C-alpha cells in the first residue's frame, strides 16, 4: 500500500487535512494509506510557524516516502489536485 505524507501548515492542521483527504478518497473510491502531518510534528519546529512549500520540502527531504505539500488544508479542490495524481500513479 502506498504511503503518502501530506504536510499542512500550523498547529492542528493535520487533523483537518486528514479528514479532508479521507473524504476525497472516499468520494473517488480510492484506497490509499495517507498520513497527514503539520509542521509542528516534523523537525522540532514551532507548530504555529508558517513556512513556504520550498522550506517544508527542504526540511523533509530526508524522509523517504512520497510526499505532497498542501498549503491550504481546507480547500478540497486544491488538496484533490495535489493528492490524487500521487495516489493514482
């Protein structure tokens, strides 16, 4: 099963992001193992710190799983556009 780490921004974003991803997968009838994490759960950073996608990619470059970075954890269309191609590949 594919593991995909999706990083949102700020404290508590991972719960919202995970709920939205699960909803999208259910709507699309796609099976996938998706882990959502926010900035506070990686690299010992401050959870409320907002950084660019490039900075997140740099911080997580040594994490050896497929990754998708989502800056807006509530925009389901943006999440879908980012996540579905990875899960379908």
